[in-house]
């Protein structure tokens, strides 16, 4: 299965949340259609059939979403060896 880029998922989540906060379900037909389109795209991007599951899956795939996810950590910097001089500032 193709995986959506985290930036795309984050954007879709933000659009979905904005539309639901604005009450798109009870709004104009254009707003309802946009919410339906975003919901469908979230489902396709996450391989799910339900928008609630799509939101969970999308959030799970975002960087830092899992405790074992180390994608936000910098590469380890080796400690100076005992024979190397330590810079003093």
C-alpha cells in the first residue's frame, strides 16, 4: 500500500478538523461536499473505510506519534575520546 506523506496527512487532518468545527455537516452543500471529499481522501490515504479510523491511522503515522518513534531525535553525536582535548568556552 502506498503511504501518504506526513505533511499531506497533517494537512488533511487540519482541514477535516476545521470543517467539523465550523459545522460543515449542517452548513451549505458546498461545505458538506468538501467535508465528504476530505473524509474520503483521509480514508484512501490511510487504507481505512471509516473517517474515525482514518483520523486515528493518520495521527498514528505522524512523526512523534508513537513512543518508540525516534524520528524527532538528532543523530547521536559521539562523545569526545579521553585523549581528545575538551574545548573550554
